[in-house]
C-alpha cells in the first residue's frame, strides 16, 4: 500500500495529491467515481483533514476532481483538449494527449452543394461535392461528429473507407495535398436526437460547433468542415497576445 513520508521535504498535501493523481491514472479511481471522504483519507494516511482539504482543493482547481454538494468528491471525466493555435487533426490531438484515436464512417457520397458550401469551396451552387461524415472516438469514447465537404477534384475519396484513419494523412500520402491554412468559427449548439444517440448523451445537451475551411498554401479550398464536440469531454485552448503588435 502506498504511504506518505512525514520525513520527506515534499509537503504532505503534495504527496497526497500526487498519490491520488497516480491512483486515478492507474484506474483505481475511474471517471465519475466517488473518492474517499476527507475523514477517510485523513484516517487512512494519518494526516490532518486540513492537509487532505488542501490536496483535494488543488485537484478540484485543476479540474481533476469535482465536488458535488451533499454527495462527495468525484473524479472528473478527462477532457480531450484541442490547441486552436495549431493545425492539428483529431488523430494528432489524441496522439499528443497519449490517447488512441478512432472513428466510424457514417456516410461517403456525392451530394449537391448548398449555397454556403459552394461559396466556401468556390464551386457552383448545386454542383456535386463529396460529403464524408464520421463519429470520432478517443480511447473508445465518442467525442465528436465530423461532416466534411470536398470539391469534386477529390472524388478519389469516394473509393475509400475512413474509420480509424486520418483524412489529413490520407490526403497528404495519396494526393500530396497538405492543409496549410484553416479558418474556424466556434459556436454553441444543442444535440439533435441523432447526434445525441451517436455521442451517447441526452438530446438537447449543449455542444461546441466548429465550422472550418481548410486551404492549401496557395489558398485553394480543400474542404469545408462541420464538427460538433461533446462539451463535457472536450475543451479548446487558445492563446492571445499583444506581443509584436503595434
């Protein structure tokens, strides 16, 4: 059994915090599981409740734990975090976090371009575009639904299945097309009945909606993407700065 060392130069609250983090990582305490109470931890490790309270407070502040009034303290569901500063596919995002990316293709077909899609792809309204939709998973958990629209020059995509593989990587390897620029718009939306079923959530749950347009280095549109993310399982990181701006 892991124990705390009163003789260590590391404060006891920090030792307890690190121990709890390790136990969460090892799956001793799983997501949404209640951890022992302050009193139970105090008695187990022979430390004051104030020391326990400080360790738990830091874990709550860092989003590892969450206190529920009248119920106790629970392990938070780990969130997949996308760095919005970087051009990063879902697969790359998962790999960066040490998680296994997965997917399940829902549709891969031709459809007429709507006015908005046609304008963003710089094609005629009503012309045929390739539509690919997928559910994306991280460590087996459904995280997002992707809906991508490609101009007809990428018709070779119709012959492929995109489940656990990366569209970014496939495009680069099979057509030497690399995404160099990506514009994004982020909004809130509510899960439809179909989306809720795919993402294993309640209909009407708040989600993050990202509309994006990806371009080559020559600013030629590659695809228009619509993604909806489970806000309880995903977060987005943006860094703003005035450095270098006159």
